[in-house]
C-alpha cells in the first residue's frame, strides 16, 4: 500500500467586490469671466462720428455649473485568503520482488539441400528487320469513258488515308458559322485541288460544334 498526494495544498481566496452608490456631483463646465462690452450712445450725443459716444462697460459673467450623475465608492474591494489542506489517496500497487533475468539458449542450425537455377550466359538481343506492309485500296468508278473494260467500269488505286476522316485545321469563330479567308484557303488547298485532280472521287464533309468552338 502507498499514500500519494493527489491535490496539493492551496490557498482559497475570497474576493469582496467594490461597493458604490448612485449620486450627483456638480461640475463647472464654463468658468466665470469678465469682458468689456460697448453699449449704445448716451442720449444727447451731438458727435457725427459713429460710436464716438458709445459707453464701454466691464461685464462680469458667472460660472456655469452642471449637475452630473456619478457613482461614488463607499467600500473598496478586498480579499481574504484561507489555507486549504492537500488531498491524499491510499492505493495498492505491485512491486518487483525478483528482477527479470536473461538466459541464453543455443538453438542448433538447420540445413536443407535445395536445387536452384544459376545464370550461365547473359541475355542477348537479336534484331530482325521486317519490311513495310503496303495495303492498296481500289475505287470502283461507274460510267468511265474510254474504259478498256467491256462492262464500262474501271478500277483505280487511291491513297488509303482518303478512306478515313481527315481533320482539317478549320475552326469557326465564337457564335458564328462563317468561314473566314484562312479557312477558305484550307478548303481550296485540301479539297478543291484534290477534286480537280481526281474528278471521279466523292468527298464527304462533316463539321461539329460545342458550347465554345467549332471544327470542320
């Protein structure tokens, strides 16, 4: 068993607050003063000069006072100190009777015979050149003049890329569907010249727009 301190001794302080009363006090808001002031001319003044017959008087003004509500202290704040005792608690705890010790026990090693693969020769790289594979496409043309075929048809080779959609660098202006001069140059260079050289082909044109831009 052991007794421990759980709360140290402290001093309890009791505060007595300040006490005041509501009252009134008179304050001087403007001091008394005197000054010279002119008064109208006396009766019977014959001077033609304005103010020549005015009377100069010394006038005294009393001080101006004002009653203002105030709080007056009747008892100043104080405090008292009272010593408090500490708190203790008796607990039950476990103690070491015999310290821990270390013993070393030798464990014999165990060996197992396994079969493993070892590298005899580093890897090598063989290079084999593969020739390009060329794909040819043909377009069937109807009503071709001067055709050597008896049925009036003729086979001609065309570029493979012409069978897929090709995106042209043409963009619509914001909120507009008008092609500018730059876009017309692209159409003439990419489409018009091609159709003049190959009148037998047919061209499909698509365009799309979204909330901001358009593409051709």
